[in-house]
C-alpha cells in the first residue's frame, strides 16, 4: 500500500468518524426534547432514522436541471 493510499484511507476514516460524531451529537441534543415531551416518540424515531440515513443533511432538488451554456448563456 503506497503512502498516498494510506493518506487517503486515513482521511476517509477521519471524515466518516467526524460525520458519525456529528450525527450522534444531533440525536443526543434531540433526546432532551423527547424526554421533556416536546416531540412524540414517533417523531423522535422518524427524525433519528433520517439523521442516520443521511436524508436530513441532503438537499433535494425537484424538476429539471438549469445549466446555462458557458459560451452563450442559454439554458439547455
């Protein structure tokens, strides 16, 4: 395994670890709302599933892509 491959693998593992830590922190923060009765158990579980699946962090665009032509500025 080359030095570059080890570097990229270490970076990937560090990024994954950071993402997992952020998800755990968000879920931990939401636990207080659940314990205080501010959100229902069902809502808490749905939000937790979305966080774990990564859906809560994604921006979804609906519709056709809008890409201006670099040369003319027209859309495709």
